[in-house]
C-alpha cells in the first residue's frame, strides 16, 4: 500500500485543512475486519453478519483523512450548531480555528461529539428543546459531508449529584452508590432506562456510563459515590442491569474506567494514579463488573489513566498500554466492542505524553476513539502522519473505523439520527420519570446509627436548626422539614466552616430543639500526611461543637458515607450518597418515619485510624427492626 501514501512523505508540512480535503480513497486493508464481524459473533454484536457488507462498503469509499476523523471525539462550544456567538466563537477558534460547532464538524469530520455544561465551558446543555436542536444541527453538518456519517453524540450523565450534565427539567436519578445501598437491580435498570430515554430524546445517543469501578479505597478522591460500592458481585449485578436499562432507554453504553479506578488515592484529572493490585486481586475485584458489562453487550469500554504494573510492568497508563487494552481486554477477555479513551486532556495523560504523542500511543495500544485530544490540529496530524509512515497500519486503522461504523449502524443512526424537538420537551422530566426518581431514591437512604432513638421524629412542632455544608442542600432540606410543620432556621456553613461561623451556629443551636447537620466528605485525608484535610477538620469541629451543646443532633453524610468515622460520638447518623432534591426529600421522609429506611451500606466504614470496620458492608438500621 506504499503508493497510497507516497505523496505524504513530507506530511508534517501540509496544513490540516489540506489533509482534510484530499480526495484519496484507499481500499479496506486486508484482514481489517474484527474477528467478531468475520464470523458474525461477539458480545453484543450478533448483527455483524448482516451489517458487515454495509460497513465494508462505507470503508471502501472513505479517504484516510475521513477515517482518521472518525477516531476523534471533540467538544464544541455553543448552544446552536451554526450560530456565531462571540464568546463561544472565540473558544472554538482557539481550539479549532473556526467559529461554530458545525464548522468544527466540517473541518475534522469527527466520529463523535461530547456535550458539557457551563462548568467546563462548552455550555451545550440548557433545556430540552435547545439540546435537541443542537443535536439535529450537528447531525445535519455530519450528513452534509462528502461521506455522510452520523455522529455519536455523548455526555456524562451518571446519575446522582457528582458527574452529570443535564439539569432540571431532566430527571435526577440517584447515583451509583445510592443504588448500591438500595440493592435493587430493578431500580438500577429503571434508573438507567429513564436517563437513557431522556438523553435519546434530545439526540444524545451515547452515555458515558455506567461506572464499573469497585471502590475499595475510602480515600479515593475521584470515584467514591460514582461507584456502586466495594463488593465486586454487587457492582457487577448493578452494572449489568444499567447496561440493559440504558439500551432499553435507547442509548449506547460505556462502562468505565478500565481496568478499574476504584483503588486509587490520586485523581487522574490532576495526576497519574497507580493501582497496586496483583493479577489475582485484579481478577477478583476489578474485572468482574467489566466482564458482566461485556456479557450484557456493552457497546463501549472507556480506559483509565492509571498505572497497573501487574499487567504492564512498563508503568504506562492503561490508556497507552497495549498489554492492558489489547492483551487483557481484547485478547484475554474477548471484548470486540468499541474502546474509547478517557479524556486525553487530563493530567493523567498530558503529564507524560505530549499532544502529538498521546493520541498515537493510545491508538496503538488498542483504543478506537480518542476523546478530547488537546491541540486538535496537532493530534489529528500526528495520527494521520503515523498512518502515512506505517507506524499505524491501514489494517489497524480500518479495524477501529469498522467498530465505530458498526456501533452507529447497530444504534440505527444511519437510518435516522434526528430527534423531534417538541417531543423532547415532553419526554425530559416526564411525570412518571419524576415519580420513579423519588420512589427509587426512597430505597437508598441508609440509617447507620440511631443510638438515642431520636428518629423517627414526630410531627409535634419543634424549632429545628438545619446547618452544615451546601447552600442549596441545606435550603432544600430545611424547606422539606418545614413542610412537616416545623419552625426551621437554616445556617449554611460552607465546605470549610470558620471558627466564627461555628460559634454562630452553636449559639443558634442553644435556642433550637433539634439540629440537623450535613457533612460533605468530612473524612477526607491528605494522601501525603494521612491527616484530615482542612475542610474535613473544620467540618469535624463543627459537628463536635454541636454535639457538645447537649441538643439532639442528627448528622447526615451527603456524599461519601465515611464521615462518621471521625465523630463516632454522634448518636444519629444517616448516609444519602448524594444531595439532589429527591435525596433531601427522601432524607426528610426517613427522619419523620414516612419511609422506613431500607438502604444498606455498599461499603465498609472504617475506623479513623484504619484499625478495622466501624460499620461493616451491608449494615443498615430499620425502624421495624
């Protein structure tokens, strides 16, 4: 195939625009079709035999440039595909040299787009009509190219209050650890189905969920409540149910973060963590949920920027590790679906691999799609250059593009990638979705400790002080308690309450009959010193000061459930695993005995000194014994 690349010997001096406009149309490399397609088998791809001819025909008519474009998943700035917004256009120009999202599609012909909210910057998601209109506009741009290939439009809508993009009126289903506390695969399936249905309605056809990590490290700074829990069997069962639920909702699924991010003390957004599990621990703890997802036909698996020397002694992050992605995932585990990288602009990738190296190394390791490659022109040219030089073979390129096209055909995107804008507004936040949101959330709240029998509360009027972390959280909780006939004062203290603020809260507690205090990761420790972080220490001081008043105090951990390990003298403690409005309503229902707490800890709560279990996995109190 040397003749196909003969005029690209000096490819680095050609502009990206010129590369994209080249008319070269190479044939499909011999042997490029993945194994499952060759025999019509493979997890989740029973249709390979019927789709194979269509996919190969597409491949045969694609240029190398178009194939390389399919490998990339990009972010675009703006709420409309073609409108030139000065602020958003400036961001698009800085990244891509063009003004609008549609122009980004026209320039690179990427295989996918990922939506973000305003917290990251792209501000793609405002309301159902706007999101659906943006999706339709992007698909129109994709289908207007020389080779009309629809987009995978994705987002991170994991459920819960940590990693989500769509807000109200979208339904805020509970997060993974909350579902783990509920123990119901039916609830896990329905939760994913609702999320999937609402995403599909606005044109998002791929959700970067479920999280398949097993959180065995209480100090994990990035996974925590994003995981179902610490038990591989429980995580596997819930992940399998979610894969099916998302499919029933109409979206493709992405199990993440392979080979497992549940035992790390470093956030891969800001560094490169190392998982020290032996091969035996990996098989027993980390891999079962991914095997379960594969068995249920998961469409995609996302890599982790973690070092795993028991599989790859070189110390390369899994995203760039051929022994992990190709050797373990593809060859040993038999997975032939799509592999996507975690974001390549995270420090776990960029700290070691420059922009022209990371995408090439990830692709060579076995990834099919490259998510959020920094310096897109550099990344695109680097991959195209590697194909031209033979560093990446045409066979390898065609294998990945085959998988990408197969997923798009399997999900029906070639037939019709568009959505009904008006219908989207009716589907998102539908009444039955909101009903099930609250019902499922009511199954998750865990009563960990009730030594003083303060709970359940009666409806007798009391003066209740609601304090602790979270402006919206404390206000929402205070309003819910107030609706039960209580006189409520709300004094929010922030993540790191000052001593002055603690004194103010203690003074108000003296005039209250009951105190309800929320905490947010009050068990967090500095990974270097092993001591509580400043935020955690301040929250612990707040709780201890309130307990010292002698007033009845109810403590609720609003995120990771481990907080009580640092104030074991608290007589009453609950875990909600999240702080959505439904979580606060569920907590209030449990406080007043309207709902019998049925949640069970999906993780062990250790003693603060690490000497053993303060509360074991599966612990949970009920009012009826």
